[in-house]
């Protein structure tokens, strides 16, 4: 998926919304940019966020406190879903 433009108006699919709810419920409400890889298991990286923020295609909003950039977890997770996509795979036995 291209990072040139994120379609924030598109409703999340049922699987995307469930994934977002799962992550948001299990993470702190705010995550610093330099910690996103640790909290997301490497799914998101500080470098990608820094680059996308500079192109104005990162998460919808962020806070700056001193030299730190902080994201609301819900916005961060939704950005990741919209930027990279999420597909649920089920194993059939």
C-alpha cells in the first residue's frame, strides 16, 4: 500500500475494526514514537513514522513534549491498518 495518501474516510472492515479494538485494549493509551516498534511487536517502526509524519501522511494527530513525539494509540493503530493493511488468516483443521 502506498504511503502517498491514506483514505481516512473509508470505513474499516469488520476484521480491521476487530484488530484495532484488540490492540487498543491491550496497549497504553499513548505511545512515544521511539517505542512503537516495541509496543507493536515490530509492526510499526519509528523510522517509518518519522518519514510519514514529514510527508504529512502519518497518524491523524500527535503530541510533542520536549523532544518526544507521542501518539494516541487508537490513531497509531488505525494509521498502521490503513497504511499496511490487515488480513485475518484462519487455519482450518
